[in-house]
C-alpha cells in the first residue's frame, strides 16, 4: 500500500542494479531491489549501509525527507537477522546430528546380535566356589530349594538383561529457541505498517523470516495471535509494545537478547508523548541481569549434558560447537537511529521530559535543548557505543562525524526538488475561501501536468480537521468543486489520532487511489509516510501539493510536513496559507531554519476577482449548511439522551417538552420521528440555493473564458429548477 522512493514496480520487470555492487549486499536483497526497480542507492544508503552492515557499528543517520532512510536501516537489519537465523539453524542441525550419533551408538550397543565372546573374569573372592559343580538356590522364607545352578556353564557379558532401546529419530531444531532478532520502533501506526511492507519486500526471496507489526488501535487478541507465530522482526509503536511487555507476553521476553534495534523518527520519539514508554522499554532492554546472561544458562546445560555422553573421539566437535554457541549468545546489540531532523533543534526547544507547562522559556533556561544535549540524550537513552557513526546529510558539513563533536552539525534542509511558496490570506476566516479556490482552480493552474493533483492539507488540531472536513464535504456533496470545469475529487479524506485504525487506513487508500484526491490531516501524518500510489513509479506519482493551512508550531514540523511531497527526486510544492497574525510565528520558524530571506515567495497563481467572489459565495453557504446540520444533530442527540434518561428514571415529562407522557405510545413515537425529520429539513432550502449558485457560477466562468475550460471540464448534468425541487423533495 505504501511506497518509499519508488519502492514498487507494478510492471513486474527487473532493472539493472549495478549501482548496488559497491555495497556488497547479499544476492537475495539485490534480487529484491531489482524487482522493486531501484537501480542505484541514494546518498544516505551509500553512507549508512557499509558501517551498519559490515562494520556492525551503531549509526545515527540524518538526511532530507524522501531520501530513502527506510532502506538505509532496513537492509542492514534484514541482512543481520538472516545471518543470525541461518547460524542458529545450522547450530541446531549440528547439535541434532551429534545427539543422533550418541543415540545411534547406544542403540548399536543395546541391539548387538553377535555376542562379545569374552567370558566374564571371576574375581578372586569367588574362588571358594571353584570346587563345586552346582549351587542350590534356597527360598528365604521356607528354606526349600527353588533352583539348582550349574557352575560349568560359561557366563558371558551379553547374558545380562539389557533394556530395549528404540532406534533414534533425527531431531528437528528446537522451536523454543525462536526469538526476536530485530526491533523497529516508530512513532505512528501508519509508519509502522509502511516499514513492515518495505522490510517484507526486501525479504521477498526468503520465506522463513517472519516480520510482524504491533501497534495500537488494533485488537489486542489479534496481535497476540501474531506474537504466537514467533516473528523474527517486530515493527512496533512504543505504547502497545510496552503494554505487551508489562503483560509478560512470552515471545517479547526474548527481546532481552535482541541483536538489532532501530528507532525511526527518533527526535519525535523522545518527545513528551512517547518519552515515558520509550524510556521504560530501553531501561528494560538494558537491564544487566537479563541482558548479559540470557541464553547462556541453557547453553551451559546443553554443553554439560553433551560432555557427559560424547565419547573421546567427538570431544573436539563439542568444543567447537560450545565456543560457537557461546559467542552467538553473547549479545552484541546494534542500534540504528534515523530521522530527517535528527541533528536539528528549533529555537525554544526543551529537553525531553520537561514540558512547557512546568518550565518557562527563558533565555538561560537550563532545560533548553541544544544540539549537543540532543545527541547526548539519544546516546544515553538508546545505549549507543562511543564509536557510533553520525551520518548527517541534512547539513552543510561532513557526512561522517563523531558523536563527541556535535557542535559541527548545522541546519537541516529540505529536498532540492521542493518548491516553497505562500498564499496571503486577509484573515483566518478567509482561509476557507482560499482553500476552496485552490482545490477547484489553483492546483490545476499551477502546473501543466494534470495526471496527479493530490493535495495533503495539514492543520494544527483535530478539532480544526473536523470543522474543515464538514465544510468541504458539504461542498463535495453539492458538486461545488466542478464549478471550475477541472476534474473534481471523489472523497474528502480525513486522518487524525482519534480515528480508529480501520478508518485511518481506508482514508489513506482512498487518497492514494484518487489522482485528484485531498487528505485533511493533523501532524500524525507529518512523519515518515510516503503516500505515493501503488500503481506507478513515474515522477508524477505521489503527493503533488502540501498545504500548511495552519502555520506549523515548530520548524521540525514544517520540514516533515513539507517532506510528504518532493520525495525520491519527484517535484513537489509546499504552500503556506498565512494570515497577518501568523507572520510572527513563521518568522520564528525561518530563524530556526537559518533562512537568509525571512519571507517565502508568493504563489505564482493568484485568484481573479470573479473566482474569488464565486468562491466566497459558495463557501459562505456551505458553512451555513454545515453549522445548521451540526446544531440539529447535537440537539437531536441531547433530546434522545434526555428522553432515555427520563424513561430509565421513570419520570414523566411535561407537555411543554414536546413529548407525550406515555413513551410506549406508537402515535407519540411516530410524531417524534416526523418532528426530527422536519428539523433536519431546515437545510434543504440552503442546499437548493447552493446548487443553483454553482450552476450559475459555472455558466459565468465559461462565458468569461470563452469556453477555454472545456478541455479540462468533467461532464456534469445540468439540472433545471424543477428537477432540483424534485430532488430535494419540496414538490
């Protein structure tokens, strides 16, 4: 469903991947990359993969958005897990072979057909019977003779009774040794699903590496079933992962011996919303008792047992296997940290765990975040080695720096293919009008390409997303976006944190399927997501426009929001809607970005007077309809609650409350339903007026442009006044 840097090839044809040869990747990964159509590695992949894959170094990687950071940590991760899994399987096979040889030797001794032929030597103490021919066996209780034994018969060693031993069966690898080899932590559910898709694509030709996703918003029972499959790699959000760890889920207890830990969007993960869970997870992972001794006791028991049973000829084999297993169980954890703003700190940022509610932003505040403190926090929290590599491709300095020299790291930059501009709005209320104009007119006029006009609109709050979505849905239901004659959209898609996971995924799927679609989102969609459609890898694919309906709160958010477009060398535009009272907030962001020019360029396409007038009239009516419907729905919900509460309490309502005293009266129930319908019908005249306005406005625009819009227009049915009245049920 998701793509990263063109990470899909719907045509199913392979491409030459000679550019990856210098990285010495395994054949199964090179083959998967070829299937995905990735010919050459990106700069962050070229810089990060060798030290992570071959040097087993801890890596902190920072690169512009859309530069392929997922593969930069994904390739070393899956390669290491594949090697460990293969090594574990080989060890189990060797151990099984040795056990089989031992059992076979026991079986040969027990089931030997030929007698040994050697008589048992009598000890000197038995010489007293040498003069006797027979020995009588007496009953202990009665003293009677029970049997007579002849001493002339030879006594052989095989005359003793030996237990019957079944033939040994070749042992299978111990399934109880399955554990988590790799862990990827991400801040959002959608990003977790996207990363899982990419890792599975890399392991296309390896079928025994299981990768699963553990995130919130999905049934706990369903995810427990996934964990019972014993996945080798987990992609998780901190909250749900820590919940399962606290519940004592057996497979997650093997995380003590996890070999590779990846933290994507690390600077977001150490913020207040995730700090507690993430800190708890890493404190638990770094607990010394489990971290150092996990797996060694079991191996020592196995080794001791083998030493007692193996003969001298196979002792050298045991020693080799014991040393090899001990090295494998000695946990050497590798940590990979990635983000587009890993080395970036906006002005006024606070240390993790120090919220702005409890600390004032003073110039010399001890809790103020700096670049040096940020890297120190990352190194301390994630347990990075002193030799960790810092690969910073988002600054103007060297790509390989020591963690001990964080002061050299400079500003973060946006992709080179990103165009940034602004659209001035007279007031905050006028943004709705400008947004309608942009969706209906501006995004089509701003470029000569019409194959992809996807528009991702960011707002600062969930309530703002809900309000704007209500207005746009009224416009869509009235076919208002067709007033320009350009292709309209199919859905008004919404994405914010309060939505259930199924709704969030459906919104993303609809947005990706519609080349003219729009998506209203909070900052939950600002990081990591690559919203390119799954049917093409051409340069026009992906998100074409990112709209900042509200000025972002921080410079990091501006970078990550803008990074949803212009990915993988595609062209994209970031458009900032800004009102006069927001200019101060933007200049603060510009200072953090170290921009020489504090102001963005104006959008090249400006609305004409007639377009702006029509947009204002249409949006005004749509907002009135939305407000009225919202009031009606709230009143109806309150009335239903009031009636139900009165009925549950056996309280009779007065006649003034527009309800009958008898709640079970069919006539009263019918009257109540009809009353509710009449209240909802209040908006019908407004909707009728809106439809008529759209038809008239479309005619005006066609007349003014001399019919030039016809080449872009979508066929619509022109309804007469009578048909409109019939449609709304007024006649």
